[in-house]
């Protein structure tokens, strides 16, 4: 029998350890999938999930809403934890030029699985991967990205364009190697 989410949430707000364990079991895979898009190593993913969970539980009594809103709230916390790590690394913003003609892109993208796409994302420079994730996967605007990363909006657009181009190049090269 599936535990009642609202009951678990209420118990977590009352610091019930058993409910907190249940909540961790429910949230960890979800938060891990969010963090996996931003950090590369399994250890870093685990660290970011743990930091996100700590923030969730430290602030859970302030949360108001249902299950869907709670997952959105937790996702936002996980993204912010990953962005803090990115900012702390003080990544030098770099560029990657790619001159692919969009007309050359075959239907390889439709045949790719999630793991293959994630592996391609991991090959991008950190700044491009973060901007791509924020814009394409998490729906941030360039204004929000520029504010989060303390970069110009135009540079956010440039990084996204470069990330898309580099991803296309990586995916096409991978497809060519597999043929």
C-alpha cells in the first residue's frame, strides 16, 4: 500500500524520524536525477542530494502546498544547491566553437536514450552544460540565468547556442562511431 504523501509531509513537519526516512526514500531518486544533470561524478551527485535534503528538512515547516508543489519546491532547492557548487568553483567561462550545418543533422537524436543524452551533456564544458540545463530542461529565462550565474543575458544566449551546437557535434560523432 502506497503511503499517503500528505500524511508523511505532516509528520515530517513534526520531526517524525520514520516519516523523514520515508520522505528521503521518496525524494532521493528524484533529486538524484535533477542533480545528475548538473554534476558529473556519482560522489558529487550524492553530496548535492544530501545537501538538498538537509535544506528541505530544515525548511519543511515553511512549505505550504500539495505533493506536486512539494516536488517542484524540492527540485528548485536541488538546482540551487548545484548552482552554488558551480559558483564556488569559480569556473572560467570558456567557449567551444562548432560549425555544424543544421541540415546535416540526421534522425539520430530520436534513437537516443536518456543515458546517452546525459553522457553527451557531461562532455560539454561546465558553463555550457549548466546554461543548457537551466534553459532547456528547467525552463529558466536568460534573464533568470544571468542573475543566477552573474553573467550577461547575451552571454547566456551565446553559451546556450554553443552548447546546442556542441551537443549536436558530440551526438553526430558518437553516432558515426557506432555505425
